[in-house]
């Protein structure tokens, strides 16, 4: 397994946990860390020994407290655009990953941290988690997808409120708004994330990949989502998973999907 400067990787029971490991900086995302996350996710996507991915932060205090603000100083407009575009590529690779990706939000998820969590397919929050997009305090807007994915997840009105006020919200509010799927006690966070992946592991991996691609198509302005669904639905027919799933139903047994 690869080793990284700012990430800890652990595979257990075919689930990869990526822990962002700069706790003395509240796991702030410097360029190196973002690049490492992109590399780790890309490798996991292609690794037949991995069924799902959990992304979390080291320490008790923070998931990720944002992009590393110390790298912002003396950045030209063009350099800032490159930084944003590079981050977008990595976050998009998480959003489009063919394996399920769950954010286990253990503390502060601010700015780029909230954006990282939102690029994951699902979010589980510790009761101590805090979410926010405080970029306006820095004279900035979010640069890693926050203006788009927050609207997608919680709607324009609440998204504008959080983005314009820089308010920080707790796990309960985040859950009520649909920003997180589930809240757990801090000690149960990783178990709950693994349990969520465990449920997904029981169903067809080909269909799960199709779900992710087709739901993402809804948000792609260049794609007709319903037409994409017609195509993807049709492509499911005749796959090994389809054959197994339908046969198992007809034979009144549980399906066993093969992973490769
Ligand atoms: N970028 C760089 N460093 C960061 C950081 C960030 N986004 N967030 C925290 N840190 C660093 C602090 O500078 C500090 O480093 P130091 O010990 O070398 O001085 C360390 O992490 C601990 O943070 P600190 O601010 O002392 O902790 P706190 O408990 O007092 O406050 C926060 C916690 C999250 C409220 C505060 O750190 C904060 O506001 N962070 C920035 C959040 C933000 O604006 N994110 C969006 C960036 S686009």
C-alpha cells in the first residue's frame, strides 16, 4: 500500500479508511494533501481488493478545518484559479468514484472540509461535528465546489444563508437540513460508516456504480438525466449482477454478487 506524507491509510475487511493526518493544523488541506487524496482515491477506485472508502480526519477536534489558509498569501489570480481547478478534479474523482465513499465527519468540517464531505456520496457525522463555509470572512468564496454542492444538498435558500453569513452549524442542524445522512456518538463514527458500506456491499456493485453515475447526471447541465437513466438501465441487462440478482429472486435465495 502507498504511504503518504499527510494521509494514513488502513484497509480492514475490504474497506479503505483514508485519515487526513495534520491534526496540529486541524487537518487543513494544503496542496500536497489534496494531491495525495486524489492519488489515494484513484488507486482505490481501481483496486479490486477494496469495496468502499471512508474519509475521516485525525484527532478528536477536526475533520478538515478548510483549505490551508497559509498557502493563500501571495497567490496570484491565475495561481488561485489553478489551485481551485486542481481541487475540483480531485473532489470530482471522489464524487464519481465507482465505489461508495462515505465521509466520517469527526469534528470541524469548514470551508474545504465541508466541501470534501459534500463530494463524498454519503456523510455520517459525530454528534460533535460542526459544518460551515466561512470563506466570506476571508474575502473569498468557496473554491472546491461549495457553491454548487451545498445548493444541491440543502437547497438555494439555506445554502445562501450559510454561504453569506459564515454561520457554523452543529450535527443536528446539518442532519435536519439533509447535509448529513446520520449522526452518531463520536466513538461509533467509524463503525457506523463501515456499517453503511456493509449494507451497500450486499447489493450489486454494477448497479451501485450505475446509481452514482445516473444521480450525478441529474446535476450535469450537458446531460439529459432521464435519457441517461434509460441508457444505464438498459446497460444493466445481461450483466453478471443482473443475471445473479434476477436468478436469485426467481430461485427464492439471496443473491451473491461477485466483485472484480
Ligand atoms: N488553514 C491553515 N491553518 C489552520 C486552518 C486553516 N484552514 N484552520 C486551523 N488552522 C491551524 C491554526 O492556524 C492553528 O495553527 P497554529 O497552532 O500553528 O497557530 C491550528 O490549526 C489550531 O487552530 P486554532 O485556530 O488555534 O484552533 P481553535 O480551536 O482556536 O479554532 C477554528 C478552531 C476551526 C474555529 C479555527 O481554526 C478556524 O477558524 N479555522 C479556519 C476555518 C476557515 O476559515 N476555513 C475555511 C478556509 S477557506
